[in-house]
């Protein structure tokens, strides 16, 4: 799930950083569909037209310190 999007980011990180450095980008397939100042802005806007789990939000910056995969779920955990 979202491996294609994450690999697209890794394969194109240098080019993407030139264009979107310091922004949160939303990726579907092998296409950036938006860039935003904050992660919450990216999530809010992406969810307007796409189901959660169908897009990747990635902070765009050089190097590997900011490269991560985060998966969101509708699961709720409660301490009993």
C-alpha cells in the first residue's frame, strides 16, 4: 500500500526538492497532485477528492532525515 508513491518520491527526490523544498507534497501514483505548507493542510485538501489510503503525504527536503512512511488508519485503540 502506497509503495509505488513512496518509491516515486525516493527515485525523484532531487528533482522534487528543487521544486517543492520545505513543502508537504501529496503523491498519487507517480504524480504530485499538490503541495502545502503544513501536513494538516495537505491532509485536509487531499481528503476533499481522494479516499484516505490512496495518497501519500511526504515532507519534501534533501537527504534521508525526512524520509519516512506514515500510514493512517481509522482504528481507535482504548486502554482498558
